[in-house]
C-alpha cells in the first residue's frame, strides 16, 4: 500500500485522499461547492486531469464512519455524480459498506472503496507520477556517486580524503543503485512489475543488506519508505558534497 497511516477523522481522510490524487497528477479541490440542477452541492474531493486534450473528472465522498455505509448514502451520491456528469465517483469509507450499498452502485460509474482499496486503486499511478519522480528530484545527485566512474577531482584529493571518499562509496553504493532502480528512467526501460517492498526480501544477505539501514530494509509501505530513503540519501549526498567542495576550482 501507499501508506500505513490510518485517517483519524473524516477531514483527515478527505485530506489524504486529496493528497494521493494530487500526487497522481490531478488538479484537486477540497470541499468544492458547485451548482447542479437541484441546487448547490459540496464535494469532499473533486479532481480533474487532462490527458492528450481530454479532461477526466472525479468526485469523492469520504466517510470515516465506524459502521458500514448504508445504501441511502450511495443513492444520494449517485444523484450528485449524475447531475455533475463527472467521469467517476468514489465513496471512500473507513470500514466498509452494507450489502445494499453495493447493489445501489451496480451499473453506475460509482465505486465503493475502503481506504485500503482506494490506495490500491491509485497505487500504480501514484508510483509512476510521484514516487519515482521524487526519487529523481531528491537523489539524482547520489546516483552519480554510485556509478563505477571516479570523478575527475578524485585525482587531486589528499590521500586521506581519497580513502574517505572510497569508504563513502562502499557505504552508499548499493543504496544508490537500489534507488536508481526505482527511479523514472529505470521504470521507463523496464517491463517488470513495480519494485516490491520490503527491500530485505530482494537483496542478498551480506554486504548488499548490511550497508542499508534496517528501517529502510524492512519498510513495507511506499510513502514511509520514500521518506526514510530520502532522508538517508540526502545525508549521503551531504557527505559526498563536503568532500567535493574542498577541491572545487
């Protein structure tokens, strides 16, 4: 899943849904008020994107209820979705839905999703548009240090700094290569499935695992993994750049 964080209120659920959609590339509005033939309605989340000149719109109703959602909620939302003419409507619930709710959503453009279902529905889009590009934006510099080529300024370094540089490479090379494998260019060139978590299951025992913090190795949720990886990668970049800057000309 994208995150292990459970919303603690309907506003939090609303904000998290909006955040995921925005990170997928949608333009998002929260609590959007709009006119329909039956009067003004307020949408918890409204999102739209334009793909090759065609607009695609989504309306989302968020229910952080402790009980399963009944069918009358679906009936009401179905009317709103039909009046607005959006492409898809989602009701995202904390728990689940009564059987009558699913019947009410049949043969419509409305889907009934739990928070976990919603994450799964948009995961690939989120991964492609946000996860991989955040890695490239934040850690592209580190990936250059993970390549087998030594920078030109290495030759003018003092011996102790050369040793320090090589120790950094030994410490961060595997991490840099792993992050590169999750970046957008690797994703574009690969026909494989999305890289799975945790990393612990994918990396060989020994040096591959030993150079990466356990909190990153064992993380199973992609947002939390990304946060930890960016923090670790930026720390590594700081170390490399401190050495580089000593020999700037």
